[in-house]
């Protein structure tokens, strides 16, 4: 059974890349994108909510 063209086009939406998430989180939390990358590298997590928690922890230390 073939999918209709509209359904096939909806399936083709590009998933947001990790760089888009890094840019979004950096702007939202007013930190450098390099800081967000470092948090991702250290924690190994790519889930947005866990990265946000780590950013907030770092801000609390300042």
C-alpha cells in the first residue's frame, strides 16, 4: 500500500540537528554555545532537559 504524497512529504521533515539545539539552548540561557557543547561533552547527554538542568546548576554556582 503506497502512502499518499502529503503523508510522504510529512515523513520527510528533517529532524532538528544537535547544532540547532545548541544554538537554541545558548540563546535561551544566555550562555556561549561553547559552554553548551562542553556540558554535552562532559555529561554525554543529548536530551535537552538534562542539558538545561546542568546549565542551571552551573549558573547557581556563580
